[in-house]
C-alpha cells in the first residue's frame, strides 16, 4: 500500500457513484470548508450522493458491500481533500455502523436509508461513552424510567445531561447517539436521540480555529423523553467493545488520508529540497504503510476487539506520523507555504493540529495505556 493510493469503491448498482466527482468539489472548496460555515449544509448531501457512505455496508442493508477497512479507505481519501468533510463522513458512517450492529431492527429499517443517502445526519455522541469504557470519564447523560412495565403503555425514559462537543449536528435534522446511565442501576444503554424534540437544544457552532463547516456544537438534553424504539442497545459496555475498532479505525482514516496527501505534496516539490528530504520522505511513507497495514489486519481479523491497548497504540502512532509528515511538508514548502493563498500547507497544518485532540485524545489514550501497564492488561 503506497501513499498515493486512491480507493475506488465496489461497483454495485448505480448508487455507488465513486470518489472523483466529490473529490473535485472538495478540492475546490476545501479552504472555505475549513475556514467558515457557509457550505456546512452542503457537505452531507454531497457525501450521500457520492454513494461512499454505502461502502462497507452489506447489500441487503442498501450498501455496496465491502468491509469496515474499505470504509476507512474512503475516510482517508476524503481527508486527503478536506479534513472537514472527512470529519463529517466519520460521524455519519460511524453512526451507520452503530445501527448495523444494533439488535433494534425497527430503528435501523426506519433511519438507515436516509442516513446512507445523506438526507439526514447521524452524530456519534459516543466519545464520552468510549472514554467511560476506558475508565476515563463518567457518563454525562442520565435516564429515569417514566412508565413502569405493566402499565399498558410503552416503556419511556426521561434523559438529562449534556454533550459538550458533537460533530454533524446538522441544523436540517439529526439523530445523535448517546450512552446513558440509568437511575435504577441497570447496565448503561445507548439511545438515538432525534433533533427537534422537547428538551433537546443545540448550541451555536463551536468557535473552532478550523473545520468550521463540520456542524460541531454542544447539545443540552433536559427532560427529553424517548422510548425503546430509539434504543440502540440495552447493554452499552458490551456494544461499545464490539464497535470500538470501527469507531477508532474510521477515525484513524483521517490521519491516514492527511498524511498521505502531505507525502504526495512533498514528493511533488522540485529543486534541492526534493533530494535533501528524500530519505525522510521514504522512511515516513514506509512507516505510514506499515502502521496502516497493521491497523487493517487487526480490524479484518477482529483481533483488536479485545486488544484495546494495541488499538490505542496504532491511533497514537498514526497521530505521531501525521505530525512528522506535516513538519516535512512545511520544510518542503519553504517561504511559499507561509504566503496566504499560495499553498495548502497552512490548512493542512491546522487540520493536523486537530488529530491529537479528537476524542479520545492522545493524552487520554496514553493515560489509559499507563493504566493498562500498571494493571498488567493488554
């Protein structure tokens, strides 16, 4: 696998359009998507129209077949054009993955078509839950049962809490996945909370320094009532363990794609810098290929499901590679890269600064690895 790979999704039906038309639009508007919110509403419909959200989804569920690894490659290709769009794609595709693993077929049948087509947004509000799974944070949403079994009505729950940072909270409508702690002591569960309901309030977009068209905001949940129809799972810990490789793997696609694109930029440099940087370029490209291959093999074999430490280490390695590769691109671009409008290196540098802090952050993962080491776990 080389740093110049461009993924072509499986051709299964007319709905699998491919990457090229989307790439052209993303490359044209990448600066705007990073720097302002003007085209925030356009990203998801274009992702849906490309057919790429269907990659890694079985044909019987409306997909183009393939695996999660194929979907990670899509994230990587999009990240090479625009990390903003890749971040939105990650949120949408990860939410789709939750529905594919959910035993709640009614929820999946109702919402999956609109999510695959990009007509409705899926927001993965489970960063808090993933940190909870690793003993890094308590759950921030609490649920109380509203109607006890035996009353003749559906079991409903009142939810209260907040999610301080969620991407793909599209103003035109969204479902957000949230893990909740039950007041009666039962195992935490996960609900898909629809926008527009009483007590669900989206903040204004967070004032990010980059990725500003990603529809990233906070969500306050105050007395929101949901019933079991919106329950993704009634056993959050077991479910999160099962989907964690896809959650983090798809997230790693952003690092892979950004690093590949920067490596291509360095390879395109002419003059003395090309020769001076050739050895570092080759070493970083080889490291990226090796780490990516190990990630893909671990996901394909399912070995990473019960080996969170190995998964965290791969995420950290890829984040470190992004930083090194972007530093190399900055060196290669020289003064030209520091001029407004003359190079994409400044945008990619801002994008790369996001990689270590996307939840779970590198600091959080390193803390968890220290915990595992002290406990003798893997």
